């Protein structure tokens, strides 16, 4: 058997060569990972040469190397940001103590659970996007999809590294399980709801990258505050890659909005039927996609009042977004936070202990960030002189987790009856016929410099190359 030099296969800054035990663990996991990629990664793409960014180091020179790569040969590396000397825990009961380089025994199972939940989302998203390579609107978009896919794969490696390096046999078992649960599998689904939803078309893809990857940003940023330093440092590095995924989402939706506005201008109408007949996606349809992807992503922040979240915080395992920039005592014992609660058939804001409201605070940060993106999309519509505005539905709309899971809430935030919901839901969420329509537009457009009719080209290409560049070679 030809032996593989795993140190070369796995670029890393964790001294893999010095740690034989860890190296062996990763050696035995890698072939399983590659079979998973083959079976559930981007379909039918094994031979493609893709112009990809690969991280070979964490410094400015190393983390963005561009070259043509066949995806199964992508060098999935293990990178942690450099340690901050004398870093101290910034919050909770251990505030001011030195950060932990090893897992504290009493927090072992909690930390493992957090790492597993985070890790599980990464391969899930690759599975969800598996078939999109067959219908990309341009080579540029196809390349961006694959970039996201390989980086989500690397993010799985990041979590699997932590499990292997710090959680012994349990960690190895959890690493195997990451490849056994599958998105949408009725018997072994992925852990969190949004990661079991299909991403069947490119409108969904861009919405997912905008809304669901943005949950990733906020969750990773909270874990980047962790007192468990290896987790903090790995999440800090993941965030640098995550930024591109959100760019793909925001600019993707923006380009669809732009194209739709151009078509509305050309036709002199905003009649959705006529826009559709002209092969573009009308704004009310986009609104339904926003309503869906936003609401399933808002669920990812967990219950509004959560003792789990309070414990993660008190124990110094998971902080708040930009913890150290917040002006309070970072223990939160005497603080309150406004939380939206259900009182009969009314939604009211109540003050609750800040500790149990940590999920809700993170959700609020996320909502504010989403709103900024939606405002930028609306600027395009405004510039074209059209009246319609896209908007985020109320946070209680279409929820499956938390205070609003048991009731029906309209996009404008009214608690409504089942009958009223049933009467209106087809105006609020994508219907089968909406999905069929969007699907009908999904035709691959792989000629250099060409783009599908329903989306505008990007303003710039990748890494200084023009939009016309041959980002993917099919061989
Ligand atoms: N679906 O006390 P609660 C990303 C469960 S995305 C299903 O609120 P907690 C990415 C919960 O497990 C970022 N179940 O829970 C994006 C708990 O179960 P038990 C992923 C859910 O722990 C795009 C029960 O309900 N990272 O990186 O405070 C592409 C009670 O709830 C859900 C993380 O999520 C749900 N949505 O909050 C690629 C960070 N929500 O104990 C990648 C790690 C809650 O009753 N995870 N439950 O059995 C966490 O911090 C927390 O687990 C959560 C949940 C914030 C998700």
C-alpha cells in the first residue's frame, strides 16, 4: 500500500508531526471523510479543476492561496489563530482566570456538545448544496459554491481536530458520527432544524448564505470568546473564511434584485406574472424566500429563555458577540434584558434576567445585521424608482423553536388563528408552484463571460480576475 504523508496532505499550525496519536486519529478519519465527500459532496464534480482559495497558514500571506484544484484533492488544513499571550477568560464565573488549554473535566460533556453541534452544521450545508453545481448561473457562481463547500469541509475538520485532540475516545466517536448523520435523513438527521431543509435552487442558495451562514458568524463569534482557548482560536480563524460566504449570499441576492428591477424597467411594470414570463424572479417571490430562510435561521439561536445558554455563559464556555466590547460586568448576575414573550394572544416585551436571555441577545445582534443587508437590497429597488420594499418578517413568524413555536404569527407580528394562517400562508411562504417556477429558471450557464437571465453579473471577479475568467475547467 502506498503510504500518504499526512503532514503534507493536512497543512496545519498545530505541530501535527509532533503529535503521533493525533496524527493517527486523523489518518483513520480522513478516508471516511473522503468517502463522505465522494458520496454526499458536490455531485459529479470529482474531475473539475476549480479556481480555489486554500489556507496554508494563518498569516496574511498564507490564508488566501489561489490555484486550480480538484476538490477531492483540496488540502483541508487545521488552523488556529495564534494564541494571545496571557489571555484571560472574559466573562462568567471564571472571569479573569487564565484561559484553559485543556478541557476542564467538569465542562467536558457540555463543551463536547457545543463542538459537536457546531461541527454538525458544516457537512450538513455541503449535503444541502450537493446538486447546485448542475445549475449555476455562471462559472463565477459555480466557483463560489465550490469555495464555500470546501471551506465548510475545512470547518468540519476544525471541529474534528478539537474532538480528536481533546476528547479522547468519545471525541473519535463523535467525529465518526459527523459523517453518519445526514441532512434530511429521517433516521439520522442533522442536529439543528435549518440544516435538514433542502437547498434546491440558487435563490435558496443565496438566501442560505445570507441568513444561515450569518447565524454561523454569530455563533462562531460567541464561541471565539470561549475560555477553552483552542476552541476560541479555531473559531477566530473560521470567521475569516465565513465572511466570504456571507458576501456570496448578500451580493447574490443583490444581483437578483438588480436584474429583476432591470426587467421591471424594461417592461414598465411590476406585475409579478409579467416579470416571471420575462424569466426574472419577481420581488414578492423573493420576499417569500426571505420569510422562509430568515425564520428557520432565527430558530438557530435556540429558546429565548435558556438555562443551557446561561450555563454556557457562567461556565465561560460561550460568550456574547464581541463580549469585550460590551460595557457591563461580564457576569450578568444583576442585569436584565428585554425579551419578546407571548401573553395570551399578544406579543409583549418583558425584562428577564440577562443570563437566561443570552440566546435572545445574540438573536437581536443577528437580526440587526440581517436588517442592514435588507436595507442595502432595498437601496437598489429605490434607485430604480420602484415602491416595493423587502423586509424581515417578525421574529415570531414561522418559528419551530422557542416562545412562538406553538402559535401562528403573521409576518407583521400578530398572533393569528390557524384558519387565518392557512388562508394566507401561500402569500407568505414559498408554495409548490413558486418552487416549480424558480426551479424552471435553474439552467446551467457555463460559457465564459455568460450569465443566466434571472441574475445580474457581479461587479468584480475573484482575486483580481475578471468575471469572464475560466473559474472552473470541466475536463
Ligand atoms: N433545532 O436551551 P435551548 C454554522 C434544542 S451555523 C433543533 O435554547 P441552547 C453554519 C437544543 O439543542 C452555527 N433543536 O438550547 C452555517 C436543546 O435540546 P435539549 C452553528 C434545537 O443549547 C451555514 C433544546 O432545544 N453553531 O456554523 O441554548 C453553513 C433547548 O433549547 C434548536 C451553533 O449552533 C434548533 N434550531 O441553544 C455552515 C453553536 N435550537 O437540551 C455552518 C453551538 C435549540 O433539550 N450551539 N434546540 O436536548 C449552541 O450554542 C446551542 O446548541 C444552540 C441552541 C444556540 C443551537
